[in-house]
């Protein structure tokens, strides 16, 4: 089964991640959504992902129009993209993801401390799905 993140009225909907009983144990929230006035048809969206200790997100892909810049705000995030090595990013570290990348690992690197990241998307303004999750 595939789940998607839908954006509407500035709220990100991710039913499975919103539940405390979710195996992913992550919360996702759109914190910024602004069309780019000098790039018609494109917008910038900021998304904060909060992982509880041991929390994770299922493998997923982002839209073909999305370039993403992510930075860790708190804790440490374990990440792997496009079959590359698993890398641990700590508060202040950042990375990029390119249009259509496959994000196979996205999780809190700690079983005892929370972690937060900010992902900034530049994507088509009319895009409603920020990620398609694999189950």
C-alpha cells in the first residue's frame, strides 16, 4: 500500500504519522508555503519533521518537481537516499535531495532523545503530494 502526504490550506496530512500508536512515530507539519514571485509556477514549502526517540518514516519518494534542502534542528537523523550509504546527520548538518529521489532510510538515530529536521521544498505550486510512502 502507498500513502501520500497531501498539502492543503497549509496543513500537511499524514494520518499514520500523526498517531502515537504509529510504528513510524513521527509528526510532520508544513510551517511555510509561499509561491516564488520570480519563478512562475514554483513555490517554497518548509516542513518540520519531528521524530520521537526511535521514530522513523517509511521509505518514500518526493515529487519529480521537488528539490529539497534538509537541515537537522535537534538530535540526530539517520538517512539514506538512492541506495547510497546510511549517513547520520547531527544538529546543524544538512543535505539535499533531488527531484524524484528515493529516500530509503529516514529515522531518529537515537532510541532515547527526540530529533527534528526542517525540509525546505522548491516544487511546482500546484503539487499536493510532498511524499509517497511505501508500506
